[in-house]
C-alpha cells in the first residue's frame, strides 16, 4: 500500500511541481475518507492539484470545483 501511495504522490507531483507537502496532506485526507477543501490565493495551482488527484491512481475520488466570486480581484468583479 505504501509503495502505491508513493507512486501516486510522484505521479501527482509531476503535474503539480513544488507542492509535496500539500500533495501528501491531500492524499492522507482522501484516504481517510474525508472531504478536502483547498484554499489559497489565486493562481497557485489549487484546481490543477484537484484535477491531478482525480486522474491519479486514487480510486473513487470525486472532484467538485467552485469559484467564489467574492475573492476575485476587483478588475473581474465589482461588488454592488
């Protein structure tokens, strides 16, 4: 099991570069059967990490991506 997890982390790590700790924590969360909420500033690879986890060897992973408009820069969103 451990070798499969390392292979999965390596596979995701080829897509999401430089986020080894986040990859390990994400895998641990998914293996424990929990939900995973990825929060960070825009443009750091949250969606890429979610998609990489979904297509990796982790079975029965469902990915739901939502866009929170209130966190977009004012150039894209004008509060009323």
